[in-house]
């Protein structure tokens, strides 16, 4: 019987030890679990928050920057190009048109006017002079006869 008792004591001890372990485990687990989960949650949330904010911030800023730069660049260049082309085209065409029309008008009117007046004057003077001289000459010749 002396052999059995220590075994039973050791059995009881082992059982009670197991019970103690189980009790201590069941008591500690929610605390450690919640602590770990809260710590991990905080870490994950912080990490994810930082990552997401940084990533999204960088992505959004980069994307928006690139998009805005591209869009604004294209828009501004196209708009300015079209505006400048239109404006310069209209201005140049109007200016050149006005210049050419004025220049041609002045030149043609002056040139034609001078030419026509000169030519007509010379022609009329010559013609009238010749006609008058001839007529007067003929008349005077007839008159003197």
C-alpha cells in the first residue's frame, strides 16, 4: 500500500497541478489575448493607418499632381495655343489684311490716280492741244484764205 499512496499523491498532485494550470490559463488568457489583440490592433491600425495615409497621400498627391499637371498643362497649352493661334491668326490676318488693303488701296489709288490723272491729263492735254491747235490751225488757215 505504501507504493500506491505516493502514486496517488503524485496523481492528485499532477491533477491538481493540471487544474491549477488550466485555471491559471483560463484566467490569464483573456487578459493576455485582449492585451495582445489590443496591442496588435493598435500596431496594425497605426501601421495600416500610416501606410494607407502615406500611400494614399502619396498616390493621391502624385496622381492628382500628375493629372492636374497633365490636364492643366494640356489644357493650358491647348487653350493658350488655340487662343494664341486664333488671336495671333486673327490679329495677323486682320493686321495684314488692313495693312495690305490700306497699302494696296493707297498704292493703287495713288498709283492709279496719279497714272490716270497723269495719263488722262497728258492725253487730254495732248489730244485737246492737238485738236485745238489743228482746229484753230485749220480755222485760222481757212480764215486767212
